[in-house]
């Protein structure tokens, strides 16, 4: 079993030459790309794909083994290996590599058949591998996950997080492979950043096998050895940058430099592969960019959970508890459905209220410890495997700490539900490092992420029950404190039994014509009180609650923009949240009203939530005074205008 | 030398009791905070401060040893240790802990005397320690740096980056100490996230000493052993959560729970310290929050470099090269000045043009490899040590990848100059993972960071020469491609010999009344061409260049807002950059003009920079067409309006 058949060996030897020719041709043709690492890793790739369980004609086969290539810049190697196996026409990949509109982009993208995970930013692949390896266990579909990595990227700290996670969860269906060519952009890795890679991995409990990464039989034997291991295994494959073309070997410049056409010719002669670059040039010219039409996202989840019955809160509580209760209820109701629910936590179970889920579904609750970068990526990857995945954390850890991981998730079309608690100065005494006041500003940069900020526990309950059946990426944000329930003027619950959450809907909590207050988040209760106080004085203020600051419905928005005096109120950086989004919309809609933005003006300090709202002028009284002052000023202007006219 | 004097031992023993009483009193008084870890680490803190070279009366003494506490939540322990030494009145800290307006915040803040670095987000302290240890070497001021960490935070990957950096640079003046109490929020660390901390550190080349963290002599001996070590040393201090009060010991709930007053009383009896909580309550009540007045930032650098003479580019080049040349020139000119310049790089020397600096100042050039999180924090820390610190990287790595590190830098009032290249779709074929189109959107969340996006190589040169003499945090962003030089209409260079960079100034590149185009970044050359084409057709468009999108001068801005048709053009996410800032300003200034936002509408793809500009409608022709279409539409409306009036 451990010995490769001669025929396969010869086939792979041959494939190595053709793949190398392809790598060099496509990079020369494109005039850019990364040939060096592609050539050092191509033998590993070829042997790996000959070893694993997969079907190039059915790249989405549920039982396939997964290959994640963490160092996405070796795309020429990946495209060559996959093309040779029939995932697509290799000639197409060669001709179109890096050309506008081609799927064969500079870094590997998930929409290329055979590519499981879009990469490019280094260090994230092993965490994605953890997610996919967990998915195999959760869904009882046995498959292996192989994560190919570069050696330079071993410097990234988050790889150690993924290593620890894999060992904790005994992910013995996970195999890591490092293309150990010992060169990175600026030279020998031992000079750029000395590192004992083997010791690093062993120190986290991985078993390490070392192989000659150009000895096909040896690679094959190592892969065989990984089967039935108790612990996850790393194969450290000693390789040569630019391997296969003598004048390229061991030169770091070929990390990111391509051959001239004359050099290519020389290289192909050495590889004994005919040079048909002129044909590829023609094919390349013939490929014309077509803008993508809006087709449904092929990576979307199609969940069909029982959302259960609304839980009606009639006593004040915190949104966190409502979220915890709702997800617990959903877990109970959907125990036996086909699509699993999963939850990831980062050592904050009690605070983020994941305890009930954890005790109900211990096999689908994953404790990632204080390793947020790993948690973000593994959750994202899990959510691509037909698993509705929630990750609960504090605001600052679920967004700011992992922004680039979330960006890569979004690029990967994940279906991640990030539920963050402890946003805003509402966090209180923990101070500015823990007060997340930029979550809207951060998510606004990500084209796919949607944001939900529920107003009270009842809306939280309904939003979560709605969310469980959504594909795509969402951030649900909530504060820390207990917040008052929202009532209609008639003292019925606003988000009562008849309420259904609708993404983008703006909720009219109070009607009035003197001004419009638009609130997002925890200050809503204070705003209501301020408005009720004004009402007693004969001022009628419209109150709109925005639970979806990035997706406000145009119709609802136009109702707001009719008012000539608009306030935005948010427990968020005033420069980057609701207020600035409203300003944008006002300009877009030629709304010439006055906008008064109320929010956080600078890094906050320690103090009780109540104290912090007060000094941020978002306590009931400050809001009342500010609203009144602006309404009076407006009326004064109007009165003066009338006087002048008369 | 290794044996503590009896007198000191007895003093420290006593100090341990008083400190523990202080920890418990302040947390009970505040009703929140983290007593457990404070008590497990207090013996280490007390011995450490008795051992190091420092002067509580002169906390900024240049030659002091530095203590960084990475797990900033043990603030009660830190305040107690420092208060007992006379950095401030311990009673004040006890009484004011976590109260609004007090410097004794929930997590330690740098403005508390004796606190070197604000922490709270875990895992960052060792990188800050690396920065401060390097500063000792650069400035030839011998001191030691001690970094105290929690055991839970060892899970954070970026600590491994800092370990490698320390070993590479042989930072033998750096000592790490771990408070190994084996408990984190959710329980025993070996269950939450199993980890062999000793092996992890050894695998990166650190020497590890293990001590009983409550044996004062043993801690002292270990500290003595760290002197004159060849390699950096970790002291793994085995401790007990809640140590000193039997009913608190080894219970994870005391990570973040405080004692009731009755429990406090019992605990203080055990510690043989009188309970005077009522006096502290009175002091606490007496402390009244006063809003901070705008005083100069005490942490600011006061640089006085020779900015040299402007280098005038008369041939097209890339801004990257202009930056590299300028910083090289500045390095040459300022070889012998008192304040050093330093540069940090992440394996991208050739691309980000730090090579000249590196060869001129090899002892002040630091190669952090592919470890951006470490680079961000160590650069920030370096910049607090009287060193003007530049960190050069690709846009996506200097901002998105390290957003929370930059946030903590900003909170720390660092003086960091982040110079990022390869922003925008201008990056080209490397694709969306590498195209940084959110740098303005990200930085807009950080109150202290300023952003500079130079228009051409000449402005780059002048901006860098200006920047070298600035305190505070800046991001300088530039694309990858060669970009045309900007000329005045008379064919003189716009940013010529007489030009001086001024932060916030908006540059009028062309004057006109038919519309105003506002550009930030690389598209400026294309915008000029589009406008010149329109000029030939009799349309005169005003062209304003915004190099400082977060700090546009109000006067300059009002010139823009006079126009009734305004375009924003940016190689940036159209939802979060210049366009949205302009919209905000328009609303603020009651400007009712039409704003047309041109920018990136979705995640980009691979392709040449030229191709990507074309499909993003930011090539010369698309801009020309869009400008013209909008101007004609405006004129039509005006003509119809006139007709109606007539």
C-alpha cells in the first residue's frame, strides 16, 4: 500500500514536467505571478491529488477530501495540478491566467473548480482546514483535509492558534504540509526570520514527518502514514524554489519574478515540453472580459430550520440573554434536521450567553479559547460546509481584532453569523480597549456583510429566529446592559407577538412632525424617554429605529428624510456609523434637512454605562435638551422667515 | 547577590498583604474588576518592582527598567504595587478605581505613572516589549524590559511572532514573566485550550525558568538569573488564582467577580489588614469627574530633523520610489542627530522601497518577516521611546490585517508613521485579497490617526520631509504603479520647488465653474486628462486634490462646496472613503449640491491596473463621459428651469 505503483510514478513524473511547463508559460504570458513556490510545491500537489479521494468531474462531491492551499500565490501550481486532472482545461488556465475576467486569478479563488478556499493573505489556511475537518465530524461524512502552506507564512502567529485548536479537538483527519523551500521574498528564511518550524509544530502536539518534497514515492508514503493517526500530522516537505529548471533553482527572486520569453524557451527545452506560447497568446487575446451578471450566489446555504415561536419578553433584560435563549430554543427545536447548527466561542461563554447551546449540543459547540483569529476563520470555513455557524464574542474581538479574517470570509462567500455582545460605551468600566464603537464603520467596508442591531430583547429574539434561515454573512451587535422593552404608545409591546423581523425595515417607534430622531442600538430607551418628555411639552418627535444600518430600506428612509430636522443617535463613533450613513443618504436623495449627529466623539474612558452616556450627552436629559434646543432654533428661524415675508 | 536580604523579604511579605487588601477593597468598592489574577500575580509584581532600576518620583527617567503588563485587566494588582512604591497615593487608586474620570481605569492606561503601555486586548504586550527593548539598543541607554503576561493569553498567536522577533534580534534585555495560575474565564486552561506553554517558548529559542510565583526569594533569584543571559528568558511563575485568601483560591469565578462587603471583611481579617472601606467610600464619593481640557499631548515626540531639500521629479515614477528616496535622504542627512529614525519592514523591502534606508542604517532597520501584528505593535512601542518610527508595508497588511493593533497604538498615543504602498485596485493582478480599498474607511474609526495620500512623486517627497518632523500617528498611502507628475496648466510642476506640504490643505489643480471634481489617490492623473478633454469642448471643471481625506481644511472645503455639481473620485470602496466624507461635510455645511460618488462598488478582481480602472469606470474616458453627462444633465435642468420661469 505504501509503495506507489511504477505506472503511477512514471505518470506523476511526467505530470511534474508538464505542470512546470504550464507554470512557467502562464506566468511569462501574464508577465507576473509566482513561479518559484509553484515549482517547489508542484510535486507535492501532484502526489497529493493522486492520493486523495476526489472526482474532478464532480468537484462538490460531499465525500471528497479537501485540499486547502494557504499560500494562495502559488496559484500557477494549483491551476496546473487541477487542470491536469480535468477539473478544467489546463490550456484555458494557462492562456487566461491573471487576465481580466478570468477565474484564474492571481491568488486562488474559490470559484475555480477544485479550489476549496480563497487565500492570498497568509496564515489563514490551517484555521480554514480546522473548520472543514470539524464539518466532517459534525456531518458524519468521513473525509480528510489537507492544508498546504508556505514556509515563510509559518511566521504568522495565527497558525499556532490553529495548531492548538486541531490538537484540542483531535482533528486526526487534518494533515498539514509545508513547502519548505527555505526562501521568502527577502531571501533565506533563516535570515529574514529564523524559526524552527519542526519544533514549533511539535511544541503544540503535532506529529511531524519530514520528506524530500521532490521524491514522489516518499511524499506518497508520508501521506499513507497520516492515515489513522491519533494526532494531526505535519509533513515538512524539503523542497527547492524553482525546482526543475536548473537556472531558477534556489533563487529567491523567482518567488515573484517571471521568465522572459527567451528564458522560458530555455526552460521548456530542459523540461522537454514543446513551447507553444504563441498559441496561448492567441487564446489569451481571444478571451474577452464579460461583466458578471447578477446570478444567485452558488455558495449560499439553503437553511430550512424551524424558527419556533416568538418568545415574548415582558420584563426588562439584556439582549444578550434574549440571544442566548433564542439560539438555545433553536438548538432544541432543530436537533434532528439535516442541516446542523454550530457555535464557536472564545472563552466568554457566560458573558456571550452560549452556555445553553453548549450544554444542548456539546458536539457542535467549539471552544476556541483566546484565539479569535482562528475562531473567525474556522467559523467562516465551517459555514461553507452546509452548517449554519454562529460565532459569539465581544464586539471588539469579533470585529476589530479579526477584521482581515472577516474580510477574507466575506470574499469566500461564507455564511457566517457573528453575534457580538458588549458593543459601545455600554460596556462601561472595562474602558476603551473593550468598548467597541467601530463595528458599523468596519463592516461598512465589507460588501457582503450585513449588520443587525436589535432594539430590545423582543426584537433580538425575532431577529435570531429569522437569521437562522439566512444564507450569507451577518453581524448581530448588542450591548451589555439590561435595556428597557420597547412599547407602542398604547403600552403594547412594539416587538410583540405579531412582529416579524424584516432585514432593512426601519421601525417607527413614535410618530411626530417636529423632528425625526433616528436611533441605532442601546440609546433607544433613553431617546424614547427624552421624546416622551418633549411630548408633555407639546413637541411631537418622530422616532425611527434602525436595526440594519447598512441596509435601510429606501421607502422607509424616505419617510425619515421628509423631516426638516433629523437627529442620529448611536453608541458608536460618530464619524463612521449611523450618522454618516444618513448623511450619505441625504445627499443621495437631495434631502436638504438639518442633520444633528449624536455619538461618541473620542476614545471613551472607564465608568459606569450610565455615567458614560451622560458625559457623551446621550443620557435622557442631554438628549431631551439637545432635541428641544434644535427644535426651538428651527422654529425661531421659521418664525423669523415668516416675519420677514410679512 | 541571589539571596534576598531578610529585611526586604519581610517588607515584601508585608507588601503582599497590603496589596491584596487593596486589590480586594478597590474591586469590591467598584463592584467590578478582576481580583483573581491580580492576586495571583501580585507577589511577582512586588518582587519585580523591588528588583528593577526605577524611580517612583521620576517615572519618566530615561534609564529606568520598563515593566509592561500585557494582561491589562490585572489593573488592581498593578495599581497596588505601584501605589505602594509611591508612584501615586495607593488610597487614591483604591478609592477611585474604575470611577468616571479617574486615571485608575478598568484596564491599565499609560497615563498612570509607572504604567508604560496601555493594554486590555490580550497578546500584544510582548511585541511592545520588543519595541522598548530595541529602543534601549538604538539609543544606547541600557535598561531591562520586563513583560508580565497571563497564561490564558498565551493562546494568542501573535505572542509567537514576538518571541521569534526577540530571538532574531537577540533581545537579551527582554524578560517575559507568565502568571501561570492555570485558570481562565471559562475554567482550567488545560480544558479551555490545552497548551504546553514551556514547550512553545522553548521551540522559539527562549530559555525558560520555572518558579513558584508566591515564593519571593525564588522569584528574586530567577530575576537575578536573567541578567547577562545570551537569549531572552521566560520566567514561568506557578501561581494560584486568588492567592492569599483561602476561600478565593483556585476558583476561576474570581477572574472577573468581586467580593461582597461581608466577604471582603472576612478576607481582610485573614490578611490582617484593617477594613476601612467606609473611608474609601467617602473618598470615592468626593471624587468628581471633570472633563479633560485640551492640553498638549504629553506623549508627543518633539522631532527636529533636517528635512533636507525638496527632490524635484521631472520624470514619471511611482510614489513608492519617491518615498524610498526621501526617507533614504532623510536618513543620510540626520545620521548624527539626537533623535534616531527607525524603520520596520515585513519581508517586502524591495516593493515598499525600504532598501536604501536599510543599507544606510542597518542598526535601525528591523525586519519583522511575515509577522505584521508584531510589527505594528513593536513599531508603535518604539515610537513612544523618542524614536521617529516608520513601518512600511502593503496597504492590506499595514491596515486591515492589524486594525486592532493600530487601534491600541492610537489609544497609546504612539507616534507611528505607517507608510503603505500597493493600495487600491492599482495593485492589479494580485487580486482582491491584496487590493486595499478600505484604508480610509478603517482609519476613520481611529480618532488619532491622520491619513495622507500623496498625488504624485513630488508631493510624496514633500509630504515625507514634512512628516519626519511630526508627532502622532499617520498613515501615508500610495499605489503601486508609476503615476504621471501633476502640472499646473502652464506646464510647471504643481508640486514644484516652491511647494510645501501642509496637512489638510486641498490642492486646486484646475479651476473651473461647470463642476468640481474631488480626487484622492491614484486616479488623479486620469481625472486631469478627462478634464482637459472637457476643456477642449468648452467645459471648465474645477479639480481639487484631497491628500488628507480625514482632515480637509474647512476653508478649502467651502471652496469645493460652492459648486453645484461635485464628483468624488477614489480608488477606494465607494461606501467608506472620500465620497462619504464629502457627503458628511455637505450635510454639515448645508450644501445642497449634487454629489456623484465614483469609486469601487464591490470586491475587485484580477487584471492589470489599467483594465481594472476601466471596468471600475475610472479610466480617463469613463471619467470624461460621466463628468460630461452630469454637466449636460445639470445644464438641461437649468435651461428647463429658465424656460419655465419665462
